[in-house]
C-alpha cells in the first residue's frame, strides 16, 4: 500500500519539530515533505524580510503542493504556518499551538492581525494539537470546537532519558538546557547561584545551548566570580543529552513564558529535581514543594530560597524524583503518544476520504 504523504509546515531544524515528524514516520508509516521560511526571525531587519517572505510564501507553497500532492498538511503554530495550512487547499489540516496562545509578544503591533489569522486557522483546521492542558484552556477561551482539540504531548524517549544507575550526589549538580536567549532568564539563574556561593554551598552548574546571550552571560559569570563553578558546554547533539542530564541532580529553567517543555520532561525522566518558573504551563506538571518547585518570574532571591529548601529537604527531593520519573513514563512516553497521534491522523484521512 502506498504511504500517505504529509506536508509539514514549520522550522525543521527545531528538535520539537523533528520529534513530531520522526514520530509520524516511525509509528504512522507516513512519508513527510516539508516547507519553511528561510529568513531568520532575529533582529528587526530580518523580521521585516521574513514578513515579506511570508507574504509571498503562499505561491511557493502552492507550487510544492501541485508537485507533491500531499494527502494531509500539518503546521507548527496556529498563526503563521497554521494560517498557510488553512489556506493550502489540502485536507485534512492539523495545526499545533506551540505556546499558551501563540499570540506573542503581547506588545506586537501585529497582534490584531495575528488574532484574526489564528481565528481563521482554528475554524479551518480538522485537528488542533494542544501539547498540554494549559493550551486547551486558552483554546476554549477563544471558542475552539472542543471536538477538534487533542490534548497530548509528543513525549520523549523514556528508554533513553533515564536516571543513572547510581546518582547519589551530595553536591549540587544543576543543569540548564534552554537556549541562551533573553526570554529564558539565565541572568536570574547566575545571580541565584552567586548567592548560593556566598552562602557557602558547593555546587556545579552546567549550561547547555547557544544563542544571542552567550557573550553577555559569560561576562556576567566572570563578574560574579562563578567561572570555576559554571560550565558553558554549548549546543550538543540530542543523542548526548540523556547521559549529561543523568549526571546532574537539579534542573533549573526560568523562562518568562512556557507552553509544554520537552526539556522539563527530559530532566524529570533523568532524575533531576525541577525548579522552574511559576507559569501556568509549568503548573500543569509541577506542584510547588511536592514534585518540584515554582519560582516567581525574575526573582533571583526566590530561586536561591528554592534551592536552599531543596538542599535542606532531601527526603522530599528524593520522593519527587521518583514520582516524576513514573509520571513521565505513564503520560509522556514518545512511542505511546506518537502512536496515538499517528492513529488520529489515519482516522482523519479515512474520514475525509469517506465524505468525498
């Protein structure tokens, strides 16, 4: 039988996108073709060029559709790529909300336009992915048909992301795996660990990733006299991440906005105690001082206090680590969840076929 062909609209370099696409190929036996914008979104000039590219994107997309004749189209984000998917003429259409609303930043001059195109995409979509409950809640607020919404994270490979056989570190070995971009709050983390050093605690902090803030963060690290304790390891292959996570016992993440974080699931599966921003997206998975801690935005003092509490409550920390691993295996396993998603796509295709 000929494989069904899916057109994916989104940035294929992103690990999140690769997880989605690879899962559909592996567990749904789909063939994937892709289309994406080539212009970077960093910097005002690039954003203007990207908007221009987007304005004419429909024409190149139509040429690709005519050539490849996909059976289905899926898209990251309910605005940009989701709108193009809705306009594509291909059915069925599945779009995924990447953030709590995808209407970001809230100060954007384009926000009224984004709202309109998102509404259109929601109307035309046959399936809307909410990778977590908080996304489904925001969709309900804008009137998305509940029958269209699938609430399920893509999941992680729990057989790879697993605790080390013996991880009994007394020393604080913390890790951050978010991109070195302004929205991820790395200065807050460094300032909190500066306080931890002044309080006499021994620790190591590993910062994974790359980004615009790399140079400034290194300077801040030097200023705070943390160079001996903080290790910037840069971007690493995803295949090396499970082993690196398993060498640590704390996971820190201080973003200013969050949808569903695969990084959090990965850390939880590997036995890292999570301390994260007090955001609705994180509250879907973390209960404060139960299976991790929630820290108010932009508060290094609060992060320091959370770290000290975790250090002083080892039994609570151990219990959290054990329950987190069990939760991720039960609710965020890649094979299980992607099989369900692929099955939903096949059902959609069959439904569309039966009505045409």
